[in-house]
């Protein structure tokens, strides 16, 4: 949801209100609404999770920057085989475990980017990415812009307030 709303805001900030931009904004907002409606129709995410997966999500949140956060470790923590764990995790959360972890890392990265004292390389290392280039690639895939452009947008927004 946050990604789709960010895309809509970025589209509005990056251009005049031409037809193409309006279409991009409408698309991003439509995607955000679909995510909301799916969550409502499922009765809320936390209510639908099994105790094992719910406990696992908390474990991931607490160990997001751990170097050895592996599928084997997560499956073991859940009491499931790796293949069963991956299948069940995706069924309950809507995301494969690796994708979910990357999304959570990017959420954390956005918060860290607001702190202008940390370099992008420091943030990449904090989140246990192999390199700042890989971190930037993943960040752009999920957010639609590089970490440095995202940070610049935060700085501009802060100065405008």
C-alpha cells in the first residue's frame, strides 16, 4: 500500500499534470485501493495468520538486519520444512518469504534515509545488503526511484514544510 501511495505522490511531484501523469497517479491509487479492499475482504492480516506465521513475522521484524536470516532458520523457527514454510508463508501473507523480507528492509531503509547523517552505503550495510549497488537496485525496484533521489525528495519536502 505504501509503495503504491508513494508512486502516486512521486508522479504528482515529478511532472506537470499531463495526461500520462494523471494516468500513472490513477493507476497507483487504484492499486492502493485494491490492496485495501483485499485486506478488508480477508478480515485483516493479523487475524488470518496462523500462530506459527504470526510468530515468524515478529521474528523477521526483530532480526531483519541479521546476517544469517535464512529460509532454513525461518522454517525451523516455524516448525515447518523449508518447502512447506515457503508455501504456507506465501498463502498467509501473499508474499514469498524472501520478497516479504526485502519489502520490510526497504520500509526500514526509507526511515533510515530520513536521517541525513547515514550514508547510503551505511544503510545498505545496516540492512545486510551485499553492496550499496544491490541495495539501490532493490530499492528502485520497490520504490520506483533510487535511495539518493528518494532522500532528496524527503529533504525538499522537509524544507517546504
